[in-house]
């Protein structure tokens, strides 16, 4: 390969990296075929192959014989066997620490989604919101998580997207914990439904400041409600199976 083609291949590798970073090429999902990449990027197959070899050599993608190339996870995911999950199951303090982090990150994600979310992304948020509203809690547990996930995806901040993706298991556990322990309380359900509407309306109307405050207040309310339950000496149920 000539120096000119190598330079082009490096440029294509950089573009593919950006697509992986911003989620256009999601982690652990099969990349388009070499032919599709050629058509999409407007270059020859030899250039695409060189770009993929470079990315594989740097550990950005993994090529499996007979299957194709796959983007690797940008951040390692916290699994059920991770120390964080063990601590989360054993100590309620860790749960409240997680809610503090959620308030910061999800508040910022909502603000960014209001500012930068595309029309298509706002439509995806609307669809997730309507689906969540149509099914009462706690049966809408997975839909609740999806609603918040669509907001994060619309933030256009790749680091935030991948950071929260790495925390999927503990985030799911925190949502399941709040719904399992508190959803039977009518006042709690009403507050949560109102919070979701406020977050949704703030994002759709592109009111970033309102979106940030509403999302952070939502998470803090849930955390405070669980603390109140624990203060009344009622045990917090955390022994449940999570499926999404």
C-alpha cells in the first residue's frame, strides 16, 4: 500500500473511532461489512481493510474469523460479580452513593439532551415516555430504564454515554430497588409520574436548566424516600432478579 493510501486509511480509522465513540457503531455490535463501509465512506476495500487492521491492532475492534468485526466496549461494564455490585447488595450506603452519582450525571444528561438532542432523538424519548406512561409501575420497570437511557443517548456526550453504559447493572438495581420498595405508595407513584413528565417536557421544549433540575430532583426524591423507609426501621428489599 502506498503512503497516500496509508494516510487515507489512517483517516478512515479515525472516522470509525469517532463512530464507535459516539455510539453510531455500538459496542459489541457487528460493524457493517467491508463492502458497506466502502460505500458508506467512499473508499476502496483495501483502504477499509487497512483501517480495520489498525483499529484491531490498537484494541478498538475485534475481528472474528467468519463473523466480521465488532466494536469493543470503551469502558468495562460493572457486572453482577463486580465488587461494586456486592457492596451495593450488602450496604445501603453504597446505594445512596449511587443515587448521588445518578443525580449529577442524569441531571447533566437531561440538560444536554435538551440542548443538543436531534428531532429523531426527541422522538425516541417521546416514544419511550409514552410507552412508560401506558403501563403502571412496577410493571414498567424496563420501560422506566429505557426512558432514561434514551435521554442519555440524546446528550451527544460520548464519555457520558459510555460511562453510564458501564454502570448498567447498578443503575438497573437502583431503579428496581426504588420501584419494589416504594411503588405501592400512591403518593410516591404520583410524584414519580409528575417528575417524569417534568423531565420530558423540559427536554422537548429545550429548556436545559429546567431539565437538569427536574432530573436531579427526581433522583434525589427517590433516594430520600428510601432513606425515610429505612429510618422507619422497615427493611429495604433488595433480593430480586433483574431482567431487561
